[in-house]
C-alpha cells in the first residue's frame, strides 16, 4: 500500500456501499490529480474490474476524466455543476440536514445560500411537521434558484429570492441586485454552505462573486450556522466569506479532524456532530449493487 493509502478504507473493503466507494474514489482522484486502477484496487480492497466500472461511471457523470489505466481530475472540481456534486457525501449531508433543521425556529426568517447541503436542508425544513403546522409562515430567504423553484409550492413557507445573475455551476444568484435586496431585510438564522472552513481561515468558497453575496447574507443574519460535511473542514478555497469569529455554529459529521474540532470550539464555534448511522437502510440498493460488483473477478 502506498504512502497515501488509508488502512481504514482498505479494511472496510467489501463492507462499503457502492455510494461510499464512489465517494472515496472521487475524493482520492481530486486529492491527487490522477490515480491508477492498481492504486485504487490496493487502497480500497476491491477488484480491478470493480474499479474500472466505477471510473467509467464517474467519467460518464463528468466528474473525472478517464485515462488509460486510471482517471484524472478535471482542471477545476469547483466548476462541476451542482447536479454532478449532489451525490458526494450524500449520507453525511442528509444527517447534517436533519441536525441543522433542529436549530431553526418555525415562523422565523431562515436564510439559505446555494449548494448541495443547503438544498438537502431546504427539503428537510419543508417536510418537518413543526414547520408545516406552524400558525405563522416560515420565511425562507435564498439566492439559490433551485431551492426557490422546488419549495415555491409549499404554502407554509414564504419564499424570498434575492434576485441577481445566475451562476450555472451552483444555481446561485450573484451581483449588485441581490445585494440591494439584502440591505433591506434581516435574517434570524442563516444556514451557510461553504467549500472550506477552518479556525484559521474562516468560511470560504471557490468563487469570489459567490463569496461576496454570501458575505452580505452573513451581515444580515442574527445567527450564522455553517453546514458542511467533514471533507470541507481544513479544505482550501480561494475566497473568504467571513472570518471564524462571525460563525456561531457548525453542523458537520463525525469525520472531522479532532484537533480542528478543538480549535473551532476554542474559537467560540458551537459544533454539532450529525449521526449518519441511521442512513443505512436508504443505501440498501446501493449496497446490493456494490456487493454484486465485488463478486465479479478481475478483467
């Protein structure tokens, strides 16, 4: 096993669902830029035939570039459209959404920026009984057109869309029009999706236009809750949204680095660790597909 290999990943081998395996493979490719079939076979404890099928699947989803004997990352993973990133860390995102929903108050003003985790949270909020049954509508303020479109028909929610110019990669509205509206409103709780967060570098994203509008959302919010799976903790991103001192809480999963967890809490961030253990049934079909893959011999 090479110096990058994770013994924990290899030990799980056959017990990992297909969704989790694809997620691990994609992360490794993004981390290293290029990886060979033999490396993934050794690191993940699966057959070369399974790895080849996985790489073909990821290439078909435009997540990676298939090469002879392996796969390479696209020049910018951040530029992948939202729909292609939705399945990454899906189990953790669903658990994070459930935990984060408990931090929102029915009948209040809730802010959501764009991204796969905030979209998952939006669906969770729209279905929760306490929000459906609340005597007062919950106001959702968002700059994400996909969230607005999907939840506009929910009568117990009042949708407020910022306006602006749509970025096709994230479905977020950016620009001065959005900022003009935000100057006139207040948000009780903002749930902020990010590309990276750390105690040292604060909350960050890859695109400066998105960082600007997200910073305005932060300015208008009484409470800021970052929602991000643990792969985003200690990750790197180009543009600052806000320093860590402006983040009141973080909802993430148990995979967070222990030292960074301590650093975030020391910085005054209230950290909630979501439990994804009860998501197993949702992945039953994926587990079965993965097991079928593993049973086939190497090509």
